């Protein structure tokens, strides 16, 4: 048996939640958009599926990834939009962080689980729709 | 909805920084931000190409509040929120950081130097050809000694003790390793030392300080090296890596297989999204170059000053380095 020293190994936790599994995918079509919607929250996919037409395939014009994040604080403060030439970052307090990549037509967001029932449809989605409307 | 534009017209003030050997341009609407980042500023050279960009809009209407920071990331973006209302977006693909901040944060030098820039280099470092490595680092005359080990192994305490043994401190926690033309350089950022509350029994200077909650929620002393009369160096060429482990028995130093050292650093590197495989590969290459140095396993017992004395003597004996005496200078 070898006496060579060994080291204790510790993998970094996924603090950024970069690699959270997102098993729910939908292709949605509203009046103006084909949206490839990806989420870890089945309720969100179901709710969206009820309010938009589910596409039967085809090319999505926009990709939207929303992570329901149980560790984000349920705080929905004032909406702040920070814009560069190709990116819009939306925050609503500490509980909702969303970026819109206008160049690549991609939305990536983290939303506190507690905000999905109220603020999501009342505040966050309208703000997102406004950004998307500006991209046409 | 409050809207902030970060286009060129909104951010007319420019500054250039060099951080861990990487050039950066800062665009802002407030001289306070430039002043707060002054530690890394360089004379303005308009033709100099930058490697990353920092765009910061300061809005007097924003009011910051005390709140723990939070970090999230997906794909090319990493988000960091501070003070409840301030969010920084790190765009890995474009190698830039952008944010809207309060006037109070704009002039908060400690925030920029000890929080934002270290986080930026940790997040963007692999995109810039840097490998962030969890390791303390000390040097004598440019010859570096890296001190690695799991959290709680005593890196910071031993690094502080070594720094009082006539070595200069590059970093007590993280280094940013770069490789060019076969030469490896370990950069530090000159951030305050972070020492656990029990360190007060070993360093008299801490007895008048109060530990406070640090970024990760730990109670710790965060103290400038100057207060401990420690010399600071910006960078060095690592000669060896010493992996620390507390021991109840005798202190001893033994060779460590390079493959074990590589595995340690590769294992502790934060995974990157698949679209940045090239950056992950480059980071791995740098880790291999760093761990091509001699690797040692240091099991140490007793107080940190005793461990530091043993390690300092070992480093001097093996690598024939010693501090130039005052008379020689």
C-alpha cells in the first residue's frame, strides 16, 4: 500500500446555479412571437401553455430560459432596466434578475419561487413583452 | 420602471486599468468610480487595446441598503446583486461588466477594491487567459511559494505568519495565474487579509480589531496588510506549491505527486458552460503549468509562527532564496 500523500478534494458547489436541470420545454406562439420556453418549474410552463398557443414545431424566433429559484429572496422591488447596445438587464428587487440578449434573441432569468404567482404575470411578463416589442 | 442607458454618450468618462496583468477600459459618468478604482489605473493611452470593459452608470436616485450579495449565472451571463438595488452583469463572451450603482457605492473604495474587482477577475479570469486558483502566495525576491489546501487548512493564518517571517505577501486566498512564453506568473490583487477570529491569539495587532461578517457570511477579521506591517508584492514566479494539512502529531514536509496537485486544482475550479470549453481548456493548461513546479505536502502542528518558521527555512534551503539584506540594497 502506497504511503504517498493524498489530498482531500472538494468540488465547488454550483453557487451560480448555472447547471440547474431544466426539464420543461415548450414552443409558444403569441401574436408576434415564436418562443422556445425552457424552465425548471412545471407550473410556469403549464400557465404559459394555457395563455399562448403551443406550436407544433417549427423554428423558434426567441429562446427564453427562466429558472424558478427557491433560494432567491421573495422581494420584488422597483423595476430597473439597464441597457447596453445589445443587452437589457431587468431587475425587480433581489427576487428577479432577467437579461435580454437582443442580438441573439435570448432571455435568461432567475425568479424567486414566491414571485411566480403574483408578480410574474402582473409585472415581470409585461416588462419583458415591452422589451421584446422594442426588438421587432 | 427606471431605465438606465450605458451607451457611449451616457458614459463619457474613460479610464484605463491594469488588473492582474490584464488591461481594462472603464466607461462611466462619474469621476468617483475612476477614483475608487485608482489603485489599478494606468496613464491613458488611447491606442492600447483592452482585454475587458467595465461600464458603470452612477445614478443619484439609487439608494443602497444593507443586504447580502447574491450571485447567479447561466450561459454567457453572471449576475451579482449588491446593496439590494445594484446589479452587476458579467458578460463572459464579450468580456465586460456593466452596472448601475448609487453615488454611495461609486465612492466606496473598499467595495471596488475588495469586492467587485476580485469577483470580476474570478468570473472573467478564464476568458482573459487567467486561471483563478484557490491558494495563498508569498514571495522572496520574485520567487514564489503557493500555499494551497482545503478551506480551514490554515492558509491565511500561515501566510500571515510567513509574511511576518520576512516574506512578501502576494495573496492570502486567491491567485490569478497566467502563462506567457512558458513563464508562469501568479498575480495577487492586494485585498485585505481574511483571518478567522481565533487568529487573534497569534497576532497581537488583531486584538484591537473586531471581526465582522464577510461576503460569504463568515465572521472574520478583514485587515490591511499594512496594519500587520506586512510587505505586499503584486506578483511572483511560483517555485513550488505547498499543500497544507493540520496535524496532531509532528510537522513534516514530504513530496507530493504532481497529478494529485493537478487533480486538487482542477477539481476545485468552477465548471464553465460548454460554450466556453476553450477557456476551460486554457485554464486547465495553466493549472498544469503551475503544478509542473515542485509540489509538497506540509502536515503542520503547533502555532502558525512555528509552522511558518519551518516552511520559511525549507523554502530557503531548497530554493536558495533569501531576502536581500538592507545593506546589500
